[in-house]
C-alpha cells in the first residue's frame, strides 16, 4: 500500500468518525433572530434611531450600534467616517457616468480606448500584476493598442492622465 493510499484511508476514517460523533440534525438548530433596536451616534454624541436618520449631517466618526435589551449596553456593529457633506447626490450621479470605453471587449486584435480626459500613459498588466506593455501617449482622448500577440485571458488596462488613474479589465480571445 502506497503512502498516498494510507493517507487517504486515515483521512476518510477521521471524517467518518467525526460525522458519527458530531452529527447535528436540522431540528436541533434554530437561528437566533436579533430584534434589538439599532441606532446611529454622531461625532458629538447625539443618538438617532436607525429609521430616523435619513442623511448624515455632521463630519466625523459615526457609530452604528445595537442596544442590548438585557442590560442596556451598546454593542457597536460598525463605524463610518463621514468626511464631506456637500453635493453628495451630485457626485454619486457623476461617478456613474461612463467616462471610459473599451471596445471591442472581448478583443482579438486591436483594443480601442476612448477616455473623457487626455491620456498620458497606458499600462497593460496580467492578473498576476506583471507589466506586459506600456504606452506613452501625448494627451490623447482616443487610442488603439494591438493585442494580437497576447495570450488568451483577462488583462488589466491602467489609464493614466493628469487628473486621475483608472483601471479597467479586458478579455483577449
């Protein structure tokens, strides 16, 4: 008997004995439903019920917690740092706009890139993070790269402009 066969036999016997000793029927377990009230506490210490708070109104660290019904203690669930209050809706809708377009994706030969800001560099990396190719551009809004020599797979294109760095995935067939 080989070492591998012996190892597999030992593992299987451990699993079967563990199942026999620790089996729990579905009737033995009932999930606990937590109905304790939840609150938000702002940076100044003012507490709001979860359903009262429509929008954060102060900059700083907010705590989300539940009130323990047994002893009245607070159990913190999470913290959130609010750093800006102005134009939240406007910025979130702006971020949803498509500023960059890669086509065709998946690609066989040439990948076309259109970006809303002038691009200065493009970097193509594989999923291991290795740099495959780097392109220096002179503030172009439109570029095309030849990927016909790339192996089939998923790649990460990093677009560098004066204002931002943006990364998008593309697939080579």
